[in-house]
C-alpha cells in the first residue's frame, strides 16, 4: 500500500513548488502567516490598520506582531499608508511584490484545481 494517495502526492508537489519561491521562503513562519491573513483581508475588501494587526490574538504580544509587520515592510511585502481622516491611523497595503507573488500563487492553485479537482 502506498504511503500517499495520488491526490495527496499532487498536493504536496504543489506546496513544494509554491514554497520554492525564494522570496517567500526568506520569511519566518509567523511573517508568512501574517502575509496570508493580510491577503485574505485584502481579498475580502477590508482595510487593515497597524493596530488591528497588533491586536491579533494569534501573536504572543503586540510588540511581537509589530516586529513581524515591520519585517514585512522592510522586505517590501507591505507598505503603510496614513489614513486621510486621522494621521495616527496607518493602513497596511500590499506592494507590487506582494501582488506579483499572490498572482503567481493563485495561478498555480488554479492550474492544480483545473487539472486535479478535489473529490
């Protein structure tokens, strides 16, 4: 009996391909997770503030969350834009690098689902 089903092996191959992106591989696990959360929020049309990132329960402390966000900013994954209504509020927005990465990521997923639809 094989260790993996064909569908599982295909999915693991897709994950390996996606993880092969050297830009995303340079992020630590929490930074990658934060970027994924942000992408979902952006996809759903939500604007995300720095304060909302820092208030996420998944992070140990607000300081830790801010450090992860700062690292994403330093590595050109996100930008901070000042809200027009309040100079103290900063929105987290994707960069061109992030848009390119998620476009490529989405294309890979779409190709996989088209070729191997899940039961």
